[in-house]
C-alpha cells in the first residue's frame, strides 16, 4: 500500500475531488482527517472508510477551525504527514464587473487565506516531527491558462499556484514538499458555476472542445496525481504545478 503508515488531512473531503482523494488515500493505507463544512457528508464518508477516518466539521476560512483540523490528526492519530488543501469555491462565471464584493471576498477567504491558516497550523507540527511532509494544494489550470468569465477565481488559483512554489522553496530545508495539482474543469458540484450555464451535455461539450484528450477531469484523475505527490516515490518533487488537464495547457 502506497501510503501505509501515513497520516493525512484532506479539506473539502465530503464530495467532488476531495472525496475522490480521500477514498484513494484510504485505499492506499493512510489514516485520514476528513474536514468539511458539510457535517453530514464528512460523517457519511468517514462511516464508509471506517476507523482510519475522522470527520471534522470545519470552515477553512477560520484559523481556529483549521487548528482543530490539525489537532484532530495529532490527537487522533499521533502525527501528520500529508495535507491536501482541496476545499475551494468560485463565483459564477460572468463578466468581471458583475461579481460583487462579498463573492470576491468569499473566494479569496476560502481559496487563498485557507492556505495561510493551514500553513500556520500544520507547518510547526511537521517541523517538530522532523520527518518531512507533503503539502498538496489544489490549484487549477485556471491559474495557468485562464479563460474569460472567471477573472477573480482565476486570480485566486494563480495565488495558490505561486504560494505553492514559494512555500516549496522556503520549506525545503525541513524536507517538507509543497506542490500544486491543477485540474481542468471537472463535473463536480462547482461545474455549473464554472461554466456559467446549466450542466447539460451540450454545454459541457463546449468546454470539452478545448481539452485535447476530449473529456473533463474526474475525481479519480485528481486523486491519482495527489497520491503520487503524497507518497515517497515523489520524494524529489517539490514546487511543481501538475496539470491534470488532458493537454489543455500544452
Ligand atoms: N471542478 C472543477 O472543475 C475544478 C477545476 C480545477 C480546480 N478545482 C478545485 O478543486 C477543489 C475541489 O472542488 P470540487 O470541484 O470538488 O468542488 P465541490 O463543490 O464538489 O466540493 C468542494 C468541497 O469543499 C467543501 N468546502 C467548500 N467551502 C469550504 C470551507 N469554507 N470550509 C470547508 N470545506 C469547504 C464543500 O462543502 C465541498 O464538500 C477546489 O479547490 C476547486 O477550486 C475544481
């Protein structure tokens, strides 16, 4: 098993990419903290995964909540090796001047400030353990090859990508690796907002037209990339932006 003995946090684990990542990590032997705003969703998944998974109801916009996520790992399992900052949100795809201030602030609090809170809570633990670690941030192709209509969201993901690279350089001396996984559009709870139109096959086809491999990303695609960045096989990989995008950014 690729993650045997490892202790991981996955935020936004109740559904979508986070659920896929959590299922893959559990299958490969990790013990897991499943953090999400959605109490019922996190509890249901934890129930399926068994005693190796602890659900935590948390809002990643809150420094206190993020500390509680890390404490669940250290108290519940005795340490921490892997953090996946996956929880994220968007404003609806629309002309940039139509996005109100509250939506802008929500996107940056959830997508960007959460990484600040998680770094403050998790990095001291990883440093004190002295056995390195892997932090995986879910960025996006939106932060590499942006389209119109998601200006502020794209900026938040560009911030995630750059913070990942920069954290990697600063934390390398502690053997804490930091990488960004950058999915192309996938059919999760956010897809209608990303498209700015109803989630119909006809509308999805318009977006798939820009993806050379001819389909959207799936939770399994994203989970497989995260699995590799989490395991020791990628021990010399840090500071990369890994597109999971069927060639969209090529
Ligand atoms: N779906 C896509 O097309 C796509 C593409 C590129 C990147 N991403 C990124 O992937 C990540 C996962 O998104 P998804 O597509 O699976 O969306 P999703 O809406 O299906 O799942 C997101 C999960 O995060 C949780 N969450 C949201 N805000 C939270 C908060 N403040 N605190 C704690 N939990 C919170 C939600 O309850 C939900 O369970 C996000 O960072 C998103 O930006 C998605």
